[in-house]
């Protein structure tokens, strides 16, 4: 009996399985003392973590920075910018084991706001961040000024970096629709959608302190309320306990 065809088939299957299940290779990027100091000084979320969680955050941040390009368009990328982009990515995924942004390759930083044609030098410009689609797929654009403001003490419950990375998490199941199926237990999607629509109605009736931008659509509701959750969890737990509980389940983090 000629076993050669079976041997070839076995080799093919092994190679195919390797490419299917292999993890994305990254270049290690250990954090320096300067990086950790920048985290302490500028990322309140990190500063509030206990020592084991700080180590986990640093590991995820180093992994992210080792695998994602951060490039400036009309602006020079500073060490602080790299840390803030990385922190924006890590904060939403700290509760996930071995999560990687497989749908992202490059983060582009613009000096300030830009328009839908990606212009930032003239005309009407009101976009602070965007997850790329179509020919821009795999890229994210962030306003440098908005990124930095989001981590300042005056930002309140808004953080552009976190907002855009939450959109990316939302998109990972194939649809940016405010229902992150990859991170929801079976059967939770319907209660979540119901909760979203109830809160959107409260915002429309001026009975909520959530940023009105959340009523744009379900995807924006998820991103805006996630900013609130990570930036001021105590207030969200007090003002919106059901929403806080829902986001805690989605992100696997209890922050208050």
C-alpha cells in the first residue's frame, strides 16, 4: 500500500493548522524606567492598580508596543505619545487573557482634529479619532491633542484613545454595532441591547449625564459609555448601576 499520498496530506494539515492557530509574532519591547514613570504621572487608571495588576498592565503594554506601529503625520511622536496610545489600547483589554488587536497594524497620530478626507490643515475639522475601514482597514487615526487631553485631569469622563480602541474591540466580531459578541456570555446580547435603548431614551429626554454623542448610534453608545466606565467608574456605579454592571461583565473588570 502506497502511504506517500497520506504522508503528504498529513504534512499539509500540520502546516495549515500552524498558520491557523499561530499567534502574531511581536518584537519584545520592555518598558523603561521612563516609560513606567510616564504611566504613573499621566495614566490615572494604571496608577490606581495594585502591584500585580500594574505588572500585568506593563506586560500587555510592552506586547502592544512591540507589535503595533505608531507613526506621526505632521507631528513628531514623543515617548509620552507612545505610552498614551498603548495605555488607550490596554485599559479596555486588561481583563482579557492573551487578547491581541489582530485587526490593527498601525496607529497614525495627527496634530489635531481632522475631517472625513483625513485633512487636518484647513477647512472644517471635527474628528478626533477614527478606526479605518476599506483601504484604511488595519489603521487607526488619533488626534495627538485629543489623545493627550483624554488623559489630563480636565478631561472628565471623555477619553478619545479609549473610545477608538473600544470601537476596535466592537469591530473584532465583524460588525461595529455596539454589541461586542466576542466578549459577551451567551444570552447577554438581548439584555444589553435593551439596556442601551432604554438609556438612549433617557439621554434624549435630558434625564442622563451621559454624553449626548452616545445617541448617534449603538456603536457610539458603547464607546461613549465605556469611556465613562473607565474614567469615572465610581460615578457610573452610583448613577447607572445596571449599565456599570453590564460593562463590568463585558470587560471583565470591576473598577468600583
